[in-house]
C-alpha cells in the first residue's frame, strides 16, 4: 500500500473538502453519493483494527462453487444446512465468538449466517456469494456493493466456462484491489476423462495458458491461479498430483499477522480511493477545458476591447450628431443667468415648447439614458459574441461556451450603466461658469437700467432735468417728477412708453439670443466632455469584466491544483 492508513484517511478528507466546494460537471445527487462513499471509506479505515479477514467465493452457475465451499469447510465448519436454500442470499461462515464486522452492510442484502468453533480460523469470515450470472436487477447491484467490503476474493470457473465473457465483465465491475484476487480452475478432473495422464496434463496446460492470457488482458499479470478438483476432495479420494486444492486451502486459512491483514485491507482501500478519485476525473477534465477556454478569452480580450473602444467612440459620435440635444438640452431649463425681458423670452419659449410637445421632461431624460445604455449593451454583446464564436471555432463544446456565458454574464451591469448615464444627463459635466453667468447678468441689468433712465429723462423733458442739475433741491425734484407725470399721459408720454417697451423687448430678445449662442457653445464643450465621461464609464466596466475573468481563472487554477494534488504518492506503509 502507498503510505500509511493515516495518510489515506487524510487524503480522503481532502477529497471531501473538494466535494464540498464548487463543482461544475457533477450533479448534486452525484456529489451526495460521492460524499457518502468517502464517509464509508473513513469508516472502513476506523474499523480496520477489528483484525478480521473477509473472504468471498464468487463464480458462475455450474462451476462447482458449492462443492468447493464444502471442501473448504470440511469437518471444521461443515453444516448440513449450509446448502443454498435461496439463490440470492449471501452465506456467511464465522467463528461463534467472532462477531460480524460492523463495516459489512448486511442489513442491505439478503444473507444467512452459519457459525463454527474451529479456533484456527477464528479470524476468517467466509462469504459464499450467489452465482453472479444468475443475479439480475437490484440483487446484482447489492452484491456488487457487498463486494466492496470483502478483503480477498476467490474467483471460481471451470474448463467449460473460463472463456465466458460475463465472467470478465463482472471482474471489471468489482471495486477491489486486484492484488487480493485468487483464481480457481475447478472441475479440472473432467479434462482427464478418457485420456492418458500426459494428454490430460497437456489439456490443462493449454486451458490454463488461455485463462492466464484472458486475465492478462484484464490487467492481471501473473495472478495466483489454482488448478483443482473439489469433487475429489468431497469424495474423499486420493488427490491427483496436479490437484492444488491443499495449496489453495492452506493459503486461504493460513495464519496472518496483523500487519499483513492491514496490508491486505489497505490495498483494497487504496483501490476504493482510486475509484473515488476516478469520479473526479470528469470534473478535472472539465475544469482544464474551462481554463483553456479562459486562456483563449484573455488572449483575445485586449484586441477585442481596443476594437470595441474605437467602434464605441464612433457610435457615440454618430448618436450625438443625430441627437444633438439628447445630452445638453436640459441646460436650457436653467434660466438663472437671465433677468428681466430676456428671462421673459426664455420662459415664453419654454412654455411654447411644452405646449408644442418638445419639452424635455424627466421621462425624456430616462429614455435618453436608456438609449445610451442600449448602445453600450449592443457593443458589449457584440464583443462577447466575437469571443464565444472564437471559442466555438477553436473546437470548444457548446456546453463549455454556455457555461462561460453564464459565468461572465454582464447583464447585471445594465443597471450600473443606466444609473451612471442618467446621472450624467441630470448633472451635465459642463455648465456656464459663475463668472460668465454673473457678468452676463450684470450687462443685462446695466442695459435695462440705462433704458429706464432714458425714458425717465425723456418724459421729464430737457428743462426739468437741467433745472434739477442747476438748482438741486426738494423743489426741483418735485418739479421733475410732476413734469414726468404730466407728460406720461400725453401723446408724447405714450410714445415714449411704447418706445421703452419696444427697446426692452429688443434688448430682451438680443440677450436671449446671446444666451442661446452661449448655450450652443457650452453644449459642444459639454458633449465632448460627456462622450469622454461615458467612454470612461464603459472602460471601467470592461476593466471590471476583465478582472473578473482573471479572478475566475485563478479560482479554476486553484480547483485544478486541489484535485490534481489528490493523487497518492508512492510509499510503503510503516504500520
């Protein structure tokens, strides 16, 4: 056995840790079954100290297995009732003071028990198994399961049936170490009937040669093979010189020290462990395929992302050319830089747009952000389509590609895109500077004030304001305002007020137009900054996706290393 039982126990615990982690090619039901198998293995290790050897006799119909069992039992453990009353039962022969090992799953399969008092074979349990070629359905599966708990297996056949394919098919199904297999060619005396001794021996040599070759084809190199006739033993005849039954009986019933028993059991446990590991080979192969696919993805990511940047920038330019107001139209809603008639013009235009259905509402803003989000998603899906199409062309299965699609699915980022773009739309990166805003308001106030004083002085007349300037005082001020009031309701005053109104309208219109031109100029700046900001958002998202792929690759690499490290190293038990 490789290493000690303690080493094997530690390795099984490592397998359990792997089984408790993420698995991709193993279903939950399979995982549960493998964990159960690993726990059963640990139980076998923990009960190995019981020191019993369980030996099973297995053969097909008509190979003389019952006769061999009688011959092996002999007078020490013979019982008239041991003959098979039920073909599907397992018959267990044990010493009366030796309990059935707790590891045997006798509650899961029909069995019958026979006891004896032969002290020399107290540590051996003989298990007479049903004919394997008579078992069907659930009985067959339960017997195979029971074989997992046997330490040594004696395979019995005959000259008529050693070439039966079912024998070798069943041999491949048994999850035991082939180091603990014995093979018996029974009923060999039939080869000597009607022949000379030399002819019979030649026939035996031919058949055993074929038999050994068949076993070699199954991976059994020079296994123990005994040529016997159990009928000679049963009939109490003198055994022929070629009959190896005494050697077989001595080998089966010989006293073994505890270390040798542990070696036998350990070899079987090693075989069970390798069988457990073989269940993870599919997972390992799948993980290696996933890692290879991720390597392909990471190799083409850089080129695809660069192409995506260029195409995306072009698409954003085209989008803003076709929809110039999509991003910056909201700036027109900020009228705080306008005063007086210019503010009135802007408010009037805003109401007119609302009346005409051209006003930008909050819903319009959301629709615009959704359009930009959709634009990014199309480019994102385009990039992923290129990547996954590349994997399919490289020969990766659709199952692997679909798995990677689910793993690196970026649809969850849609809300991130939408929120980022909506935030940019609601709070444009470019607005009028405070200095520009207040200087523009100061000019408006100045012009409107000048127009006001012009109309006031025109209503008072030249004489009134000259008198006010030459002789300032309360009388001059009162005379000045009385002159304004008297002129205000005259044809001259009405004409002056009309002129004042027209001048204010003209000035308000000019300031409004100036405001729009400033807006258009700032819009162009804002659009450029917006495109850069939006592209930056996209790049950050792509970087996150690439980092996620790299992290997933590290995770897969770690899983591969964990499973690959479960192989047992060479060593010799020191127990």
